[in-house]
C-alpha cells in the first residue's frame, strides 16, 4: 500500500495514537479491559455479599438485595452481561487459535463471535430491561 510521506510521518511520530490501531489491537484491548472489569465486579460482588449482614446496625441480606434491584443496578447488569459475553466468546476464539483452528480467519471468526454475542445480549436485555423500567414481564 502506498502512503504519502506526510501520512508515514504522522504514523511514525504518534505510535500510540488510537487511530493507528488495527482491529486486532482493539480486540486485544477490549479483552483486557473486559477482564479487568469482570475481576473488579467479582471483588465487589464478594464484598457486598460477604458484608451484607456484618457489623452492628448492618442491613439484612434481604434489604441489600432489595436495594440492588433498583433500575440503575439492572442497567449495570445489562452492561455486565455484555462484558461477560464479549470476554467469554473472545476467550473461546483465542483457545481455538491456540489449538490451530481458524488461525487464518481470525477477523471473520471474531465478527461471527461478536454477532452471536450481540444476539445473546439483545435477548437477555429484552428480558431485563422491563425490570429496569419498573414493568416486570413476569
């Protein structure tokens, strides 16, 4: 591919500029960020569940669960579901590459995994969103 001297200079002078990243770098970055987010969620989840009844004047487990059913937390669960699907399906994709399956078709496999994840997320969001809006389906 032919690039002008100005384009080459811009790319060489700013290697960390996000516009210079290719799809593989964005996939890698998404995997790392979703992993950090999920690790943070697990720690927060353990903290909330473990200490829901601790200490004098602490709220009971039932009260904590009632508080966590607020619409804002349900929206966060929908976002959590997206992170879990992205991280899990991309992890399966990487495992396939580790055993030599689909190495030459990485972009296509990622797009298929992304489409499958989006469909699963949309179905889950369809059932969770009414709870966030205060109109449970069931």
